[in-house]
C-alpha cells in the first residue's frame, strides 16, 4: 500500500538517504579509536607521520588520518635460540640468550628499522660472538654476570635509534662440547670428594677437640673435688683435735678444781698402764714395788695440779 502512496522518486530518495546515512555512520565509527592502557597508536596523515595516540578515546579525520600500528609499552622478552660461538682458545659452544626490553619511543620503533625484533636478534648474536671471542673457556663459564652487563650496555646503545630500551640481558644456558662437559663433570666430582674429605677431617678434628676439652674439664672437676674433699677432711680432723684438746683441758681443769686424792691418781695410773699395755708393740717393765708407782704418780700429780709458789718479796 506504501507503493501507492509514494512516488518512485520519493522511494529512490529514501533509499539513497538510508545508504548515505549508513556510510556516514560507518565512517564515524571507524574514525573512533580507543587506545588501551600501556599502548600507543601511530597515526599517519596521507602517508606521513601525523601523531601518536596515548591511552583513551580519540577521533581521526576521515580519509586523511589512518592508524598504521599499535605499539605495546610493556616490558617484552625476546628468547633467542642457542647460538654457536667460539672462545679465544678455539672452543665452540652453544649459548642461548634472553633479552628484556621496552619500547621507549613508538615513533622510532615504527620508522627506525624495518623489523625491530629481527634486527635486535641479529645484533644480539653478533655482540655475543664478539664478547665471547675475547674470552677463554674458563672466563666464559665464570664471568656470566660480566658478559650480561657488557651485552646490555652494547645493545642498549645500538637499539636507542630504534626506540628500544634494553633493560636486562641473561645468558640462559652455556653448553660446551661433550668432551669438555665430561672433563668438567670429573673435575666437579673431584672437587665434591675433596670438600667431603675436608668436611670429614674437620668433623673429626672438632670431635677430638671436644673430647679433649671434655677430658680436661673432667680432670679439673675431679681435682677440684679431691681438693675440696681433702680440705673438708683436714677441717674435720682439725675440729676433732680441737674438740679433744678442749675436752682434755676441761678435764684437767675439773681435776684441778676437785683436788683429787692419791688413791684416785693411783687408779688413773693403773688405767694408763692398762691402755699402754694393750698395744702389742709396747714393752712395759713393772716395778717390783707397786708403792713406788703410786709414789711416782703422786709426785706427777703434785707437778700438774699444784701451782708454783709465789715469789717472796725482797727485803729492803
């Protein structure tokens, strides 16, 4: 029914308008550029560099501006295959390298070199051969950090015109020839056995030292114990002698104060003779007159008990 209401010219105009609208809509949509974080977009104006778009939304001028490349600003890793290199002492080995880099200038990265990654791979292989060619095998195996630093510095300077910043270079694997590997393995086994022998010897040495120290301390402790024992015994004997001496002195004082009679002294003399007679190594000659013995004891009592007479005053 719509065909009866519109003329052919009107229908054609509606179709053309719809097509134009769709074309304009597509052009507008294609002119919108959304740049992701940590990325840049290179835009050309009729074949020439125009500008660099950073993260966000941007609009291009239709038919004049065109995006040609998206460059990632993240740190990237280039893992290269093993390269055959020859050392200064003519030893051929395989070394594979890992290069870490970031794009510092998207414009130079886009226009500086045709294929930046391939160019950097060839440059890395050439630099590695030059550095290893000045080193002998032992230096190559023990100077990995030095080689890494030299390569990073050389590559960073060489790739600067390409808008690339080399952050780190690592020699991942260094593979010498098979015969050298076997010789190195033998040397490593010998070194391990040597270290093991040294550790065992050190352990025995430390054990002997500890045993000697223990015996020394034990001897010192035994000597100290023996010393303390003798001191204790001597102190006990001294105290015993002092106690006996004090007891005897007290007994003498009591006897003196009691003024014993001759019969008691005679009995004590018999007791003393009895104690002396109990000793099998002692020979005693008994006087024929017991009365003489009693007299002797009485005289001894007078000497022990009777105090000396006081001195008489001199006559003037």
